[in-house]
C-alpha cells in the first residue's frame, strides 16, 4: 500500500472510532432518559401470587409451569408478550384478566426461535370470570383449556396454529365474540358437557372445526368450516346455528339423539292503514310443526330479531318448520301473512284500519273578558290521517255555573257571562274511533262593577250602636262575597273614621247629621260606592229615669206575655243595654259593642257556625264564647249542635231540622211551590243579594235537593227528580 492509501486507511479508522464513540454515548443517554426500557425480559415459573404484568417489563418468559393460586388475580396489560418454553403451561386457578381492548394486543406464543404448533402446553383455567380481549394464542398444544366449571369471556382473540385444539372445554362455559379459531390440527373448538355462546366469529381451516359432546352451543352470525368436518355432534347435543354459514353436508351425527337447529332472525314491522307504526301490537309466529313464539312491537312498531327455526337436522331426517303464519293483533283487529323462512327476513304486516289515536290539543290557557265571545280552537290537534280535520269529531264539554255545556266543532264560539275559572275538556276522535282528550283553563275576568248599597237613611241616639251592613250589595261574580273588600268611611266634620268589613258597628258620640260612604271593590278591581245619612240625636230623658222605665217594661213584658215574642225580647235587650252603658266602665261598654256586633251578624247570617263567626268578626275564642253565652242566656239567640259544630239562630226564626241553612230551606219551599224560578227572582222575593242566592242554590244542587236548567242566559231552578214537595216535611 502506498503512502496515500495508508493515509486514507488511517482516516477511515479514526472516523469509525468516532462513530462508535458517538453510538456508545447515544445509548448511554437513552438509558438515562428511559431507565425502564431495559427492565425486561421477566422470567416466570413456579407458584405466583397476585401479579400485574406491565408492558415495560415485557416479554414475560415462562420457563417452567407457572401456577396462580385460587385467591389470586393475574392482570396482563396491553402490549405484553408472554413467551412459553417447551411443554410449559400457565395454570390459573384464580382469575386471569388480560384486557387489551384499548391498546396493543397481548400475545401468548412459543419462546422457540423457529415456532411450531405444540411448542408449549396451554393456558389452563379452573376459576370463574376470566377475561381475554384483543389477544393472540398460538403454537400451543391446546391454546385454552377450561376445566372444573371454569368460565371465560373472549373478545377479539385469534387462536392460530395450535396443535390439538384452539379451545378445549370440559364441564365449563365459554363466551366468544368477534374472534377467530383457525388452522388447528385436530379440533378448532372442543366442547364436552359445556355451555358456549359464539357470536360474530370465524371457526375455519381446522381439522374438525367444532366438536360438541353433551353440549348445545349457540352460534350466531358466524362462519363454521372445517378442513374435513365442520361440526360433530354426539351424546344428545343440539347446537343452534342462527344466521350462521355452514356446509350441512359436513355435519357428522354420531348418535340418533343429537340434532342441529338451523335458525334465522326475523324482524316484524306492524303499521296501520296510514302506514303509522302500531305500538304494543302482539306478534305471533306459528310454525308448521305447531311451535309458537310471541312478542310485542316497540314504539316504532317493530319486533327485532325473533329467532325462528327453519329446520331440525338429525342423523336420519330433516324436520322442516316451514311455513310460518305470522300474525299481528291489536284489540279486536288482526292481520296475518304466510311466509317460508330460509334466511334472515323482514316481514311487514299492515292493518286495514286506523289504529293510531289522535293527539288532542285544546289550545293554550287563556284569560278572557266576561260577556265577550271567544274561540275554542282544536286545530293544534294531530293525527296520522290526512283527512283528520275533515272527518274527525271534536267535542268540548264544561260546566258553566251548574249547567253542563257541550259544543261540537273544530272551532266553536262561546260567551261566559259570569266571571270565574273554567276547565274545558276537548275530546278529539278520528274516523277509526280512536280518541284522545286535552283540557284548557279559561279564566274569565270580571269587567262589571259591583252594585254598592249602604242601606237607607238611619236615625240613632248618641252612644247607640249603629249596624252598618253591606249585605244588599251585589255583583255578577259568584266569588264576590269571598273576595270583595268593603270600606265604610264616616265623616265626622274635620275628621273621618274608616272601618273595613262587610258589616261594622259604630256608636256616634255627638248629635248631628253624618254622611257614611260605602266603598266596594271586587276581586278584579272593579269599584263602586254608595252613601247614606245618619241622623244622631241626643236622648230625650236622663238615664236615671230610663232604668226604672226599663224595669217597668220588663214587668209589663212578664205580665202581658210580651217577652215570648221576638219583638219583645229585642225591645227588652235594647232598653236593658242603654243604662248599662252608663253604669259600666269603658271596657264594659266595649263589651256591649261587641255583643251588638255579634247579634247583628247572626241576624243577617242565621245558621252560621261558631268558627265562621269568629273568623269573620276577627274575635278570639274567649271573647266570642262569653258574648254568645250572654246573648243566649238573655234569650236573644238560640244554638243547635250540627255534627261537631254549633250553629246559631236569632230567637223567633224557624230552625230547620234537615241540616239545611235557613236560606236554603226558604229556597226549597219557593222552588217547590213555583218550579222554574230564576235565581234573580229568588233573590228579589227573599230580599237577599243575587250572589248570596246563587251560593245557596249551588249548595242545594250539590246536595241533590234541586236541579238547574239553563234556558238562554238564565239558570232556572226545579225540584230534583223524585224530590217530594216541601210541604211534606
């Protein structure tokens, strides 16, 4: 070599040394950055306890049989390779959890450099709830061996190039989905007295793809194809092949008891005459051999994946289950077709009538004015029939102040003449007789002002209690007496007194002519007012004279029987109270004021019960009880028990013995004497307000005492059917 060649050689050598040095430094840096990269391989053998095989420790090399105890769990992470030496096996007496469904697959394979089927033993499972997902099991003697009632769930597992069996199960349970068992020398899947469910899987290119002894596996949506035989059945086995590809000529029957069912999925769709799905229709499939299956349609009118047998194959015969009568029924309606099932099928059944009810829509809740026409509109209702609005029937029903109203039409007009809240029910029916209901609330506003009536001109003495009663006011709202407010304004020269309430009592302290104004406001804000004049005069005599005069009148009353009359008792009460105002203290005078108020209330509201008096006069129990006792002891009122309550009447008024209010008793007598009287007529004849009369009439209707018939805009009262004349009572 010349000088130039030697020089080039030395340069190349130095370059090689530099490159080698750089590689060493790079590997050192990588080792510092990822110290775990060199953690594997991990060697396994003998007895193992709870373990977690992670990818960074892979591969795991099983050098001799490894045994996981019964109480232990082996977890294998995605990306782990398990390499097994010749004849070694992995025994799992506890639980194996090898789930790589969300990562790189797990591999169980031979540790040999050149791999052959049968290089290693098996994964042997004897425990429950084992899981293997996204894995390969290859080059084993038997890839998976299940014993002693073991169970395993397999998903996306590829068994390949195993010598004796891909899966070998004895007295155990296998669930396999989306997996492959192929290129096995003897049996792809061997089942002995085992349960198996195989779905969406491929068992192909095996010597015998599936061997079933005393086992009845369910195989759905799969392919079964063996090199020599697709399926062997013996010892009373009955596999069910549902939508599964198999060569029926390559099924071997080893005894007369075993058979194979060829089955398909049938989906049934049920509609009515308008192509609308029929929900909860009963679907019945009856085979030619008498077998029956029943199911019900869902909201879309469909029953999915009904398993139907085409034929049962056995050693000497083929029993066909075709044809099938497929029937749908809903109530009294039925439709049927006859079909031969030789593959997956979609069957349509159509009823010749409309079985779908409409959806009623009465519209939105509304606020309307009284005495103004408004429209009830059902056009928001829907139905599957295109001519629903032309042939459908729309009925509106509601109660208007005790009268039943029934209107028909898609849109109807109505006028409410009485304020209140009304619930209106719409019943919508289609041409098939199907119906639906909806309810709308109509709030009728009161636009009519009440009629204020403060009474007539009044005269009184100084210090005498004056009863101011708004009982003669009226309004067209039946709720008037429950919701209206009353305010009395008494002008006293430079000052005024305001007293709220329907009925108040006031004692004028000085003689003079006074103006009293009643202000009335109903619940909708309509107002009215009325005024009266009260002439107050000084007493004509001194009080010391009045006392003996009152005593004289008392004696005369006893002598002349005057005390036995209502007028006599009222006069006695009036004259006895006047001197007491002089003799008692101011608080005692107030007591008389309250007794006068209570007495006046009972005269206006005969038959009122204790609680109502207390509530309306805003008195406490002690005060009310005391004054009622005084009034009853003095003979001005009488009480009567009614159930758990006590009711009060002025002395001299007829007390009903049938549990009715005195006003109700009077109404009954008048209606029996003059059937057909209007509520307005009753109010006028009885001298009460129309609203008070309407209230008691409604109570009598609810009690079945009288009937109401609406003629035009007026409600007329009649004796109830079968109600005897009041004179009989």
